[in-house]
C-alpha cells in the first residue's frame, strides 16, 4: 500500500524459481548462458520465471504434434502434467513446493507494474 496509496489494494504475484544467481541446475545454467549471450542484463527471478515458462510452453506445443489446433493446444495445457526441464521439476500440485526463492511483482489498480 505504501507504493500505491489510493482506494484499491495492489495485487502481488509470486514466482517460485531456483536462485538465478547460484543454482547449479542445468536449466538455470542454460538460462544464464542464454541471458549472457542475448541480453545485457543480470539474472533475476522474474526473467528466470519467464525462461522457464517459455521452455514449458515450447515443450507443451511440441507435444501437440505437427497439426496443432486451438482445441488440441488448449487440451494439452489443461492437463497440467508435471514436467522435468533439465533438472527443474514443474508441478501443479498445491502441496508441492520446489523452491524457497520467491520473487514478487506488484501491480497497481490500473494494472501497471509497480515493482
């Protein structure tokens, strides 16, 4: 509330990811290598979450096959099957947590990123 004084309460999203600076998981090493090769920015939990989401999406789309349709892509994502990406286990089980390293993203009442 200190960042957005007003009538509405901001929304906070969290991303649970491995530590992007120190993790030795192969997927995090691949992320750091791609980040260094393609961008001039330091590793961060937010960009690692995006990288993991992109890898997950690519894997799901590859599972749809050669002739994807909207219905087939949607069905593939709705299964929410667990997946292992180079040592990082993605699961959608509410009781399972893969990391204690959490990043927060804050949106104001207009939907703009605050921090």
